[in-house]
C-alpha cells in the first residue's frame, strides 16, 4: 500500500460512455483528491484497536470512539521513531492526512505522529517496558548478585566528559586512594547511546578483569536519561556476571536500569561510596581486630600457663616413676592371682581325670579277666564266640585269659540248658 500526495490524472474515457458517466476508479480518485485537499492535516483522538504489525514494518490499526471508527496506517519510517508500543485499548492523539486506499475504496489516516492521551510517550514507554520486564522476573531479588566487599578493580561505564565520572573518581580517590578504576567511555544520551552502554557492559564481562561495575550518568530530563530506560541496557545488566551498581540521575529519577541492577545508587557519588569502604575505616577495623586477637591470644596463653602449672604440681608429674611402679605392683598381683587360679584349676581337673581313669580301668577287659573270666574267639576271623550255636565240632578256638592265651578244639556242641534262653 502506498500513498501519493495528489491523485494521478484520470485515465482516457471510453468513447462509448456518456460524458456524465464515471468509472469506479474515476470516482475514487476524485473522492481521494477532495479528501486530501479538505483534510490535509488533522489531529484526532481515539482508542487503538486491531493493531497489526506485518513483516513490512508498517503498522495498521483502527482508531475508534463510541460513535465511529477509521482505519490508519503508520509507515515503517514513522514507526521506527515511536517511543512506546501501540497496544489495543490505548487512548492516543493522532496527527496525519486523510486519504483513500483505492483498491478497497476505504478512507484512512496516514499517521505522521502519535502520542498517548494524558501522558507523554516516554512515560508510557517506561511503564510498558517496566511491566514487561517485571513479568519476566528481571526485578526480583532472586536475580540480584551481592557486591564484593573489597573489589580489586572497579569498572565504570559512563561519559568521559560528564560530571558523573568526575564525582565517581573524586569520591573513590578520597575514600580509597589505592583503588584501581577502569573507565569505559560511552555516550549516555542521544541516538545510539543505549547500544553503546549495552556493548560496554558486555565488553567488561568478556574481559573479566573487573569485580564490580558502576553504570550511570548525572541527572537530567526524562529525555536525557532515556538511554537507561532502553530494553537493550536492561537486558545487558541482567545478563552481566559482574555485579552492577546503577547510578543514574538524582534521587527523584528512577530508570529501568535502576530496577534491574544489583544495587541502585541515588547519585554517582553515592555509587562511589557504596562500591568501596573508606580506607581509614578499614584500617581502623583491622587495628581493632588485631587488638582483639592479641587480647584473645593473651587470654588463651594465660589459661594454658595455669594448666601447665597445675599439671607440674600434680602427683603424676612430681613422682612419675612411683605411679609406674604402682601399676607394676598391680600387674604382679594380678599375675600371681592368675597363676594360683590356674594351679587350682589344674589340680581340680587332674583329680577329675584320675577318677575317670579309675572308673574306666575298673570296667576294662583286663580287670574282668583278672577276676577269672576269659574271652573265646575264632582265631581266623577274630569274632568273639557269644553263643554255642555258632560252633561246630572240630573247630579250632582261641581263648584269652588274664595272663596269656591258649588254643582248643571243639569236640561237641551242647545247646543251652534252657531252650527258651
């Protein structure tokens, strides 16, 4: 879709048509010319709806109120200059020219400028970006990094010619003269300032030599401070692995950078006071710590000395060998008691063993043989003969008596006197 300030000349007429008959294109071009002449520049208030942003970069929308609505177009070149996002439901004041989009025969406003109703465009843009980043969690305490207590190197992102760098360096030099400060010069206002600030933060992170960053500038109007309300700067601060102190403007000025940063300073001078302790205070703290440590060590030394004196006066230290001899005597007593108990136990066991042996000997075969008994057995198999039925006449037997043995032959076998046995 394109717009020309004046319509082109009408096309040659069809010779077969009467002079008072117009084509659709002729009529549309006449209407367009009339509208453009009559409404060359208009300012209209209304509510945005049906806001569309195709890939071309142009913005198409409808401007409406309770009574009517009209289409509007914001060309890409105009849209690039907008400070705030066009959203459905926002009341705006639009300035532009009324024209006709011939392919559809619809009239529309070609927007040359647009601003929010009731507040400035920058203020609305600030609120929109603040709400967006807050929903993403960029302001939450969980995303804040602690500041180092005593950074070895402090990075500063600011203008090299502004009052802010002078205040920061002056305060740091007064509070902590040995401090190392590295300044990354950037523009802090105007076109391209936000990109430079974001790039400087990324450069410090890539370098890795700074322990903390101060990002800021002196006070000014909302327009002057706008670079620190840009989304690119907010994203760079949030992505930084190095803790960042935001020091933008004066106490009444609050920027998006202040909300995202790990710590906000009301002024650049206060940032310099936050980033480092005073050297003389630090020295005084170290001196006080040294004195407390010395006092504590003297107290511990005194307690140790008293314990040593008590140990030296104790019986164990006055007669160390005597205590050893007492233990040796106790060991001798225990050894004698153990030996006596062992002897008694041995005698008891010996007596019990002798009684058992006597009983076993009394039941032994030799004692039985001595009383007149004998043992008869088969000399070939060694089997003891316990029943006469096991014998046959003529069988040779061996008989063992108390003293010796003899061989005999069976002449006859007699059954027991009692058949039942």
